[in-house]
C-alpha cells in the first residue's frame, strides 16, 4: 500500500504535469505574463509535451528499453532539455513578455544545471524535485506569496521518492535548490529588460 501511494504521488507530480499547472495558473491569474494563446500553446508544447514524450517513446527505442528505468530517466532528461532549449530560442525570436522569457530561462538554466550535475559530476540531483519546486517557486513569486502553502506538496514528493528508493535526501534538496537559483537569476536578467 505504501509503495502504491508513493507511486501515485510521483505520477501526479511529474514535472510536465507541474509545468502545465504553472502555465494554467499564470494564464488564469496573470494573463499578461503569458500573452497570446499562441504563446501559451508554444509553452505547453515546449515545457509539457516535449518532456512527457519520453514516457511513450522509451519503450519504442530498443537501447533505452533495455536500460529500463534508467533509460527512461535519461530520455526524459534529454527530451526536457531539448524542449527547454527550443522554448527559450522561440521566446528570444517571438514577441513575448520579459516574464515569459524569465520562465523559459528558469527551465533552461534548471535543465542545464541538472544535466551538468548528473552527467558531468555524476550527482543524481532529483529532476522530480526540480520539476515540482520550480513551478511552485514561480507561482509564489509571480502570482502570490500565499501560494507558499503549495510547498506542502514537497514533503510528499520527498517521502515518495525516498520510499521508492529513487533519491537520497541530498539529491532531493539539490533538485529543489536548482530551480530556486535559476528563477532568481532569470528574473534578475530578463524581467528588468523589458
């Protein structure tokens, strides 16, 4: 029962779902940040659909299928990073608000930091914690400090990851710190520019 609850928590809080929650909340509460419906649709493609494609694609790729969960994790990392890069490039080209550019930059910086830590330094920072914490921090900053109550989701995510043996406490804390730093830098650079 405990493992099933942990799995349910992890599935309900996968990073693409949290990105969709973020985009929906921003569009509802601060539409000027997202702008047009096209900007919203592109953000959904780059921040939600690209990352989630790893799950149905992994079983179709023999090498990654043989790697099991690790193959799925690797594909999710690269599909997410590809979506973040493409989203950031489109945001630089299209007329978007500095806020939306900061959101794309937050995802890109988080993804880049995550890849460097995991692939170069072999430290398995939690992408799950990163993908949950980032949208929460962004909603708190851009929508309302009252949304800090949503941070209560993080202990559940930590518990689920520890219960399933997916990450250590240090990996979860690192995964949480990455988007906080990325958001701070992105807001500092892009929100003041436009």
